[in-house]
C-alpha cells in the first residue's frame, strides 16, 4: 500500500496501531468488568468466544485480500531483494544477492528452537505446577534460566553469522534495526509492568472507592469513554458493511452479531454501574486507559510524523523511553511517603491515570516505529526473520519485566515502593539519552532511510 512512500509509513503504522487498540479497548473493558463483577470464568469465557468469532470472520473475509500474501509464482525471481534507497529525491535501486542458509545456520537454528521450546514448556510448569521436565543447574542457573540464556546467545550468534554476509547497505541497515531492538527490550521491560506490578499497586495502594458526586462524575466519564469509542467503531463498521457486504457477506454477518453482543454487554455494564450509589473502580478499568489514550493521540502523532518536523528514528526511540520514564517518575513521587514494607495505602487515582498517559505517549513514539522501520530497513526476503528478532526483543523485555516486577514486595520492604518505581524512571532516561547520542551512527547505518 505504501510502496515508494516510505515517508508516510511512520504515520500509517500509528493508524494501524490505533485500529489494533480499538479491539484491545473493547476486550479489556468487557472481559475485565465481567471478571471482577460476575466471575472470572465469564471474563475468560467471553475472551475465548470472541477470539473464535474473530477467527471465523477473518477466514471468510479472505476474498478482500486477493493475492496479497500468496505464495510467489516464481519463487527464485520473486525472492530476490530489491531495496529502494530514498535519499531525498534520489531513488536508487539496489539488488541484493541471495544470502542462502548454510549448514552452520541450520545447526544454530536447531539449537535455538530446542532450547527455546524447553524453556517455554518448563518455565511455567516449574513455577505453577512445580513440575521440572529437566531438573538440573549449571553455574547456579536452574534448567529454565540456562536454556533461556542458551537460546538468547544462539540467536545472537545467528545474527552475527548471517548479517555480515549481506552487501554493505543491507548489512548496515539490519545492524541499525538490531540496535533499535536492543532499546525495545528495555522499553518493554518497563512498560509491561502494566501487566504485573501496576495492577498490584492499583489494588493495594490506590483509593478506588468513590461516593456521592465523585461516584456520579466517574460514572458519567465511564459512560462517555465507553459509548463514544464504541459508537465511532460501529459507525465505521456500518460504512464498511456497505462497501464489502456483497463480497464477504457471511464475514460481515458474524462481525455484526459480535457487535450486537458488545452493545448488549455495554448497556448491562452501564446499568449495573448506575444502579449503585457508591462505586469501587475496578482494577481492570485502569488497563483500558492505554488503549483509550492510543485511540485519542494516535491521529495527532500521525500528523506529527507526516509533517516537516518528523524527528529521526534515534530521537523517536529516545523520546519514547524518556516520556515513559516520566510516568514512572510520577508514581515514584506519589509513593514517596509510603512506609517501608507497607502493604496498602490510599493514594489518588490521578497518579495512575497520568502514569498510563505518559506510558502511552512513550509507546506511540517507539512501538509503531519499530514496525515502520522494520518495513523500511529490512530486505523483503528477510522481513520474516527480522520480525522474529523484533518480537524476540519484546519477549525478552517481557521476561525482564517479570523478573524485576516479581521483586516488587522485596524491593518495597527493603527500599520502599518509591525506589521500585525509580528503577523504571532512571534506566529508561539514561537509555533515551544514549539513543539521542547514537544519532550520527544510526543515521550513517540507515543510508538515507528516515
């Protein structure tokens, strides 16, 4: 869709990100509300039902995509990389030679797959069910940690072995993207506290009980942030039905039924909320703020990226890390007076709302840009492989989030809750400044890609 228009891709991926989070907004809101107010079996069950309906809808919507993603008719010719070097008005096509997999590549890939699978299977079993498929330790590392480290080292070796075999421009651009992946690891290690330590903070340290006018104001706000986005999405879908119903009628019927169910659940949720005087805000309600802020601010970031003030990649990554760090800084400030080892407190909800706001603004600077620069820097034939690199970086970040966030009680007892949040304030700021400092190097490696 954007072939030959790389300058538009940054903004385009923000719009894509907004669309994805429209679905996330609905899912988190309804599944979370049902889980906390009716029962978690209902919340998880609703998620499963809608995933199934989504699968059915996508399956029967395939005619819309035509030959997009189909197997090449002439694999040898279509697999040759063709890069476009956009240096202002110059468009120089560079044909990259095939970088075929050799025996060493296959051996390393095999070791990586086996190690990763052992870790993926054994790690949750050992923690949840106390089941150890391979029970041993090496140099103080348990089996799960050993295989995780082995998989990471082998994957790095794959990159070290394969990337130098490309031609200079291709090699440099892939190195630049790999550097971005390193920053991505630390971003998600902090950001994904939203799935671990932040819900614990919300439950135990946030005053979520509202009464009188405060409760009424929240109910009205909740009504607006619930109905307006769903109303807009419904309007867009009705317009799409008019354009696509003749081609994918069954898919549209499934989607229509899904949204009828969504509206029924939304009306039921609002009815229950307005039928009680006092209101305890659900822990999961705060999780919708990320998706809500993305829906609100993604168009503004798209305008920014499409303007003449569009900053270079290193600046975007630096801004993403630093802006996110501001959110954790606010939480560190809010919890400065919480005693060591405290198990509960009654802090204002506004600190949490502001934290999610800055986390989201940082995410919009960095996460969609990772996808955009993947499409601009990586040769077409290597996009799948480098997607693996990118999402492995995210996975490592999530695992780091688990390790650090899992120590929230220990850190809180020894140094205080404010110190815990300061970790995620200082480290991203330092990394953001490093990203700024690397601008000359990254600019040279990217060979004109902005």
